[in-house]
């Protein structure tokens, strides 16, 4: 997520240096711009959920192996 934030800051800084305002970059639909920007971005929640699922699956496999 930090990478996206840094890229966004770079984009806005470069655009400001070129004399463009924010809406020239994002368009009038700022929420849509952000949605597109974050569409393929992993979040902390997704990472946490993936780790939790892996731990649960491992525990279930380990428990199943002990019963055999």
C-alpha cells in the first residue's frame, strides 16, 4: 500500500510541476480514480486474511494427520 501512496505522491508532484491541478489528473470522478488505483492493490486486511487462512489450513491438516 505504501508503494501506491508514494506513486500517487510522485504523480501529483510531477503534475503540479507541469502546472496541472489535481482534477486534471483524477478527473471529476475522484472516487472512481481511487477505485481504479486500488483495484489491484493488496491491503493489510487481505494479507492478514491470507496468513490466517494458511495457519488454519495447516492446523487442520496437522490435526487430520494425527488422527490417522
